[in-house]
């Protein structure tokens, strides 16, 4: 049986007044993916949307051992981040993939391309910016014929 994989893309800087909305919408999107048979979830583990998504999947894993949470790490030294949420959620992951040995200017794009290539559904939290990693990832997903579910903020 083919494992169905879903990843997330979104902004690091969610406005304070929109954080609860984004979390609620991400929760709905994750639950819909689980209902649709998705069992593998990939997070890029950046602040903001990525960590919120990882926390929701980690919470769902507690009652659903079939779920697999993977961290897509852009560069090796990111594993040493002092961010307590990052470290707690990294421990909740079933596995991780490091995409670049050391920091390089394009390592985040390498990570995003990996997540899209591995996934058939991409959940995107997007505020309309005309540049940046979220837009790049959404465009890559569309180009590859992936399903993109956009949560507009």
C-alpha cells in the first residue's frame, strides 16, 4: 500500500492576532488529511507555521500510532538549535532528514523541494507575499501537479 504524504509550508512571522486562526485552520487541514488516508507528515521545523503543524501532528500521533512525523532539516547544525519548542517537537518526530551538511544560502529551497517531491498534498499558510519560500514551495507543488490546500491569512 502506498503511503500518503502531506507537508506544510507557511510563514515564520504569523501576526499575533492571527495565530489562533492559523492553528485552528491547520488543525482542520491535518484532521482532513488523516481522514483522507494520509499517514506521513513532513515539517520543515521552522518557527511559525512549521512548528505549529508539527505540534498538531505530534498531538494526533498520541492516539494514532499509524501516523509518522518527519522533520526535514535544511542543514545539519539546525539540529542544535536552542529553541525549546523545536527540540521538544524534534523528539516527537519518528525520523528526520538533513538536506545539507552545512548552511548554504539555498539550503531552505533544497528542503522545500524535498518536501514537495515527497508529498502528494501540500498545506500552505499564505498571506499573499509575492516572494519568499512559501510562494516558491506553492509554485513548485503546482508545477509538480501536487494538491495544494491554501489557508489564506
